[in-house]
């Protein structure tokens, strides 16, 4: 088998996404954000070194680059490097659109929409999240359903930031129901964690505690013990301070 054939097979989108998740996302899920970017940079260099010989390979390359840039951008945003994170998000959207792959484009719109929501650009964020929701809803495969669930989750978060509690609660409930059916436990846990924040903001501390306990349970089910322990300490601290 020639080296070219071997590398070409390595650029199959789904196969390379699994490699990205296995070698990089695993550090994100453990909260070790300093380790994942180096992995993503290494994989980006590997992908960009490949020279496509067919249009389909070119599309796959753009799709993989988009996913890697989105993963790295997400870490930058979480660690307070918003300007650089936004630059990478925009690059990811550009590569996604160049790929012509609807699922990849929807994911990129979701990523940029989440960023806009996190920086209080609610109108722009809602438009992109709604567009992503529409795109994900056109297919019924696992990746599309997962994307649909996360789009609902992030719309719930966006509405919560605006104090639109009824809409937020509806979207989060829909997200939880869908993500449970596909056993995307980290998504379920994230939705419950958002619900807890919203209930705290509304002064519903008992409901917030219940939501946090649900989040802990599902983070553990996902194997994210560090995250579960962090939330558990949060619950204990509130109990020690007399919060019911």
C-alpha cells in the first residue's frame, strides 16, 4: 500500500474526528485545557501537510480543519482568550462552508453562535443557533441528533442570559429529553448544570441543588469525574453555608 493511499484514508472525516476526540477532546473532558491545544496543533499540521488530489478529499480536509479549529477556539474562549478564540471560530466557519458538508457547516454555526451568546451578542447568536438547529433537524443520524440537542441546549443558555426563563426552560427540557435518548450524557449533564444556574438566578435554590445533583450523576456516567467532583464541592460548600 502506498503512503498516499494510507494518508488519504486517514483524512476520512469521521475517522479523523474519532482520532481528534481520542487524542485531544479527552483532555478537555478532564479539564486539562493546557494539553489539548498542543494536540490540536499537531493534528492541524498533519492535516494541512496532506495534498488533496480529488475534490472530495479537498472537502474532507476543509471539514477536518474546521473541526480542529473549533475545538481549539472553544478552549481559548473558556480560558479567557476571547479575541483569538473568535478569530479561530471565524476561520472554522470559513473552512466549514468551503467543505460544502451540511453537518460540518451546522456545527460551525453552532460554535460561532455559542461564542456570540457568551459575549452578549444575543441577536447574532440566536440567528446562528437557530440556523444550526434547522440544519441538524434535516437528518436523523446520531451526529445530527447530537448537534440538534446541543443547539437546543445553547439556545436555552442564551435565553437564560436574557432572562427569558420560560423559553430557556423549554429549550433545556427538550435538550435533556433528546440527549438522553441518544445517551449523550455530557450534554444531559451540561443542560442540568445550566438549569441550576437559571434556578439560582431566580432564587429557586432547592431546584438548583436538585439540578446540580442530576448534573453530577450524568457527568459521572460520562466518566468526567473531575467535573463531577468540582460540582459536588460546590453543593457541599452551599450546604455548609446553610443554603437549602
